[in-house]
C-alpha cells in the first residue's frame, strides 16, 4: 500500500526527472553540492573533559558530524550526496523502518532539490495506522510512503523481489538507494571522514547500523590509527557486511577496524532504562543533547571499554556524533522492529 506524500509541484517516483545536477560520484573530497546541500566541512572536533576517561589517562574528542547540515545530518550527508550524484537527476527510492533517520534525510534531500522520493517502509501493518512523527516528517517533505510486509522486506535485495517492490511502489525508473544508504558510493563518500581525523586520534569510534560509515571511515584513516564500530543492531552480521562494502568500494578490505557487539541494548530503536539514564547524565555533564538510538550506545560503549581498561593510557579517542535527537524519537516502550 502506498501513502501519497507529495507536496505542491512534486511528481510521483519514476514520473519525470528533476533538473538538479551533481558532479560525478567518487571520493567525497571531490564531491561538491549545490547550495541546498552545501555542508559545513570539516566538521569540528570538540574535546570533552570527562573524569571517566581522564582518570585513566584517556582523552575524549567528539567529531561533530551532527553539525554538517541542518537536514542531512552527520553520516547521512556523507552517504547521500554521492548517491544523489550517481542518480543524475532521477527520482530516489530507498528503504527503512518506521523511525528511520535515513528515510527522513532522503525525504529532506528531495524537498531541498525538487527530487521525487519514495520510501519503502518495513511493516505492512503500519499502512492503516496514523503516521508516527518520523514518517509524518517524511510525508511532509514530499516522500511517497509504500508499506510492505516484513518477510518481503527481508528479501528486498533479491533481484526479482526488488523489481516487484519497485513496480508496486510506482518507482520502477527510480535510482535505488539501499537501506541506510550504504553502498559503494556511500563508502567512498565516508572515506573523507577518516581523512579529516588523520593525526587527531588514535582510535575513532562510530555507531553502526548498516556498516557503510565504518567501512569508509576505516579506509580513510592513516596508518597507526584504528576504527572501532559499535553496532546498534544485534545479530553479529556486520563484520562480513563491512568487509563486503569495502571490497565493492575499494577492491579489498582497508584500514584497521573492529566491532564490539555488546552495546545494542536489544536491537535497533531499542533502549533500556540504564541507557536512557546514561544519556541524561552525559547531557547534564556536558550540556550536549545525546541521540538515543546510535550516539548514546556509542558513548556508553566507550565509557564501558574505558572502565575495562581496553585503551592504553595516553590514547586519544574520537567518537563520531552521527546524529542528533529527533524531537519525537521513540523511547524504550516503542520498539522499531
């Protein structure tokens, strides 16, 4: 079932081409965007004076990717802009759950550029319910929402299944951006994040959903630096996915990176009272809003690892802030899956 979300002057996915044009895709260092998507780069590094790190001889920096762009926040800008370049003016179709940051960013890009967008949403049962705040934002930005059952959604990368989804969504001619925006274009775009951090940290940590940001970040770091991924989904599948993304983007595994799967709190969009208390405490200590679904899990993981002695004294750790709180994000009582 498709829910129309097109605003004035918009066309449905696959019907017509926008006039916006982008440079050819490639390394993010070479990708520039027209004014609607103009970023503030490099994103700033902010030192955080936190006794939980300082007393162990550690230094904590925040890489404030949440300040890159007001609508395409953090890694969403780094992953989407190369894909928009590759789309070459075609409508966009992408995938996500009911609270997907990626869907909101794609819808915002469509609004800013006059591109038609379609969001394929996991969960046919949601089609007959009022839109939650996240999906309502997508619709307000002109995205057409197409809901599918969860079994079909799990098979969306199979060619025949994907073709059927696109036909049903009226998006057969659209450029497909994968779930989370993670593909070879996105990984090459995220390599610039690593390049921006050369010489600034020994360990660079990032929360991971689909793994594209980690894959590019690790490839962009200098020799002697390492990347640490904190998955926000359970399942233990990300190592293979990250390696596959690097192989598609660069031809081989690149950089030094690892994953710690202990901090997902039950899965995507799941939180716990302890995690929420940790995030509130961090906000009060440092006066910074903490996004709960990715950033809180990352910071909680780093504090735990510091307490476990995982980092040698003298280590500088940079935590990538990939997003900021959505005003009505779900809490622990509203699981996304």
